[in-house]
């Protein structure tokens, strides 16, 4: 693997993403852990017919979810507004309140975007499996519900379980606090969320970080994602 | 049909649910009425809150303007650390949930059936729903409590013989706490046991507001909060 993965600028980091690509986007949904500079660069880059794989489809811009009061949220909505997304795979596509509509909902209502809804624990386990070479697994989650329709069901220890397939993507956008030039990532707080799993499950993983440091400056005990999974690191400040 | 007495407000529903928490319980609270339960944990009971966002043992909500974007609960609210807090990623958060390490989850509900089926994620009139972690919690938590209003805005019962809304989980609910009743879901589809009713209500009045047959607990009593 290359020993310096530093990428100079967000535009560079996403410049080779083709139309039709599948992209995982980390974070739980709020500002913490969300690689929104990469999302903005992808909007400006303009690739179309994308599959976006993320916990939410962008609810903060209409609800403020997970953003400090007084700041203007940025989220996945900028891609839906720009007509770049053909398919969304995730767990929480729309705002909790029925009276609020996000850009995903508008695109969904116009039939521009397809939705694959996945229970959150199954979602992250499919991604974990995708990164770990496990093609499929069984889980009791969703057994007997419409989210299990069309899937193989087997009974283990008297309990119905649904077969779920691993999930991978062409690209993963993850967000961490610190990267070193080898691609080791350090996370803080609840901003881990889906980032560590997604970092393992894409052909090309791009990490948006607050700062990039030389090897040795991250305590090995604090490495949340080992550099072997990471292809590019790009810093929010120089 | 008129109510024989007022229905309890959301705080009182939450207060009654919180009486189910035991010292040392690991508890995951859903959004809505369930979130309110943390305001009413009985004195002498220490509960460790777990969140899908990757936190075990978080404290109260942060004061306005003092929170960190790197410490949120599953509702996107800024919380504060408790001594002994643990942080982890989503895979671990759901290993904890599916693996039976959560003592109690409190979830909101659209419908609960006589067999303990729960519907809470998809409102047909909206045509789209958020599933979030609800299905994993329904399948994996050791005890599932549903906190909800007994009837919807137009008066339709939410405790029903069969759910008509899409399910969150089959036969997963253990206890239902509403604004007029505490109902235990008996195992093996043995029915619904009315254990408590709101002050001024009776078995007959609760039964009338319910869409499934209730059994009367031999110790049927008014709601107790202490």
C-alpha cells in the first residue's frame, strides 16, 4: 500500500468517481462523523445515477438533527436536490416528523430515486460482513415483517431468522478526527457510528479528517480504523 | 363513547414506565414518550442508558449551547458523559442490542396485537417510513415495553386483535403502558392481562376502548407511580 495517502483538496479526492458509482457515507446523521466536505465536493463534481448507502438520507437540513443551534446544517440532501442519486440504501430516510419533508422525500415522490430500507443493526452488520469477507448471515431482526419479504428464512434454536447479504460499495466516505499519512484513523465520541464499518467495505475509502499527522503521532492504542482499509485522507484544514 | 375520567398525560405514562426499571438495568429509549422516561427514574435506581449512536452510560441532555457534536443520542440530541461512559461504533452498538445485552427497551407504538406483535415504523398514510433501530431492538432486547396513547387521534384503538400496519416485530412486546392502562402480554399467545387502569377508569371502560379481548388480573388496581 502507498505510504503517503494524503490527498490535496476535496475536489481531487472525489475526481475519479464515475456516474453510476455506489458510495457509502458515514456518520450517524448529525454533524459529528458526517463527511460533509466530501459530500459537497461530490455535489460539485456532479457524478450522476449514484447509489448512496448511509444511515439517513439527510434529515439535518430540515430538522437540525445533531447540529448545533445557529449553524446551518449540510447533509446528503445536497445530492438529492441536485438530481444525482438513483438509489438510496439506509435505515432512516425521512425526518421523524410527518410534517417535515427533506430533499430525499421530494426526489422519492417524483420517482427519481429508489429506496432499499434496512433495519439499522442489519444495515451495519451487512457492511461489516462486506468488509470481512462474509457473504451472508442470519439474523432474527425483521423476521415476520415486510422487510424480510423475498428473503430466505431459517429457524435456529426455535427462532425464525432472515438471511441477509453482505453490502459493499465502490467508494466509502468516512469522517474521523485525525489521520496519519499511512491512513490510520482516530475517532472521537459518538462520531464513530458507521465510519469504522464502512471504511472496510469499499474498493476505495476516502477519509475526511480534521488534521493529518505523521506516522507515530496517533497512539496505536487509539487507532479506530487501521490504515490498511484507507486509500485517501484529506484534511479539513491544511 | 365518552371517557369516565381524564387520560394520563405523556409525563405520567413515562413515569409509570420508569417504575419498571431496576437498579443496574441497561436501558434503550426510543423517540417520543420513551425519551421522557429518563426524567422519572425512581430514587435509588441507577440506569445505564444505551444508544444506537454508540454510547453506553450517557448522562442528561447538555445545556443549550454546551453540547458537542461528537456526543449525541439516537434522537440527535447532545448529551453529557457520565462517569464510566463507554463509546463504540454502530456494529458494536447493535451487537449489544441483538446479543441480548439490553435489559429493557421502551418503544413507541402505532399498534400492538393480542399476540404481542408491534407496529411502529410505517404509517400507511405517509407511504414511507423510518425503521432505524426499532426492529433490532424489538428482536434483541430482553424486555420490550411499548409506551403509547391507548387510542389514536380519531379514537381508534391501538391495542388490537391483529395489527393492520406493517410489523416492527412479531410476538416481541412484553408490557404495554398507555394513558389509561398497563397491560401485560402473556407469553405463548395466551392473551392480554389488564393489570392497572387510570384513576376513575374500570376494567369495562378500558375494555371498551380496546380492540382486543382483555383478561382481568386478579390484582387489578389503579395506576401506581411510587
